[in-house]
């Protein structure tokens, strides 16, 4: 049984924040070719942002990055493209390119776990 359908998105053209973003305490972004790690601001299924005041990153630049916690790395070899640089706040926003299935599954699991914790905290405080 064949199914033919056509889907058109008629929402706003601003594509920022298209997926749920979470912050992870003490997570670092290690960029290939950069000695010092950067503090992760947030991560989602489609991208991430990190703090990099005065680092000289530019819109459109492509990066390879690892995301690490206090003790070990948990996302490796992420291909990123810089989509926004906010020099006033020192934040670099990136979209993920060609995300492999292992990293995609880890990010999905990570975001879901943080969402569950946030919801539990809200319910406990309500």
C-alpha cells in the first residue's frame, strides 16, 4: 500500500532554537587545534553553544570537537559549523554536521535525561 503525501512547514522562518536545549554542569568543549577547552553553554539534538570570549571564531567556520565531563569524554569527533558568534556575550553557536548514529543516540539520551531531571525538580518545587 503506497502513501503519497506532501508536507510543508508554514511556521516562522527563524530557525534558531528548533530543538530543546539543555545545559550540563561542568561540561567542556575541546576543539581540535585549540589548546584550551571551552565551557559548554548548552546542547541539543541539532547543535551546541559554548563560551569563547576573544577566541576569534567566525561564522561559517567548521570545527571538530569533543564534549567532555569532569572525568572523561562522552561525545567524540563532532563536526560543527558555526552559525552565530555573539562577541558581546562571548558565545559561539554551532550546528552539528553529519552526526553519526552513535553520537546522535548519546545526545538524545543525554538531553532526555536532563529534561527528566528538570521536570522532577519542577514537580518537587511546585
